[in-house]
C-alpha cells in the first residue's frame, strides 16, 4: 500500500499495490502525479522509493534514517488508517475498494487542525481557487 498526504489540507491518497518493488511504486506515483497537483514528495529511505528520484515532474526528498518525525503528516495519517484496520491486523487482504472507503472517510472527517473543516473540502477548494 502506498499513501500520500497533501501537506496543507491533509488530503490523503492511497493505492493498493501488488508488491513493494521500486518499479511498482514509481508507476503508482507517476499515475497519481498525472491525476493530482503534487509538487513534492518526502519518502523514507526504503529501497522501494529509490526510483522516485528519477521523476522530473515532482521534487523528491528523502527523510533521514530512523527519523519518522520528518514525515509526521504521513505517519499520522497511517495512524488514522489503523483506526479502521487495527495494528497487528494485516493490510494484505484489504481490497482497493475498502482502502478507498477508509481514505474517503478520513478525508471527509472534520479536523481540529483545519478549523473543523474536512481535508476533502479544503483540497477541493484549493483546486478551484
């Protein structure tokens, strides 16, 4: 599974992947870039993200090893996703439709950080402005 979270509105995107190969990740990110206005990505240092540096349409930054705080927004989103799929339960049997439903529910949730607006509302607003 690949999750991306927009930094200002906290709007999340997620894709169920068939494997963690760098080519698979690269294809998924390339597809998301074609669908959404993504300016930059901060990835961890896993080898599955090694090909992201070849992307020209987006700035790619890599967090330092063992520094998950450098990707805090994404880590927080993963925690929110775990409200639907508890820790210890494998994400492998999760279908793409279930993942989409969970992400939609999170994106439509009012957030204190966003003055009780939803990520979806603010993301949609930013795309029309």
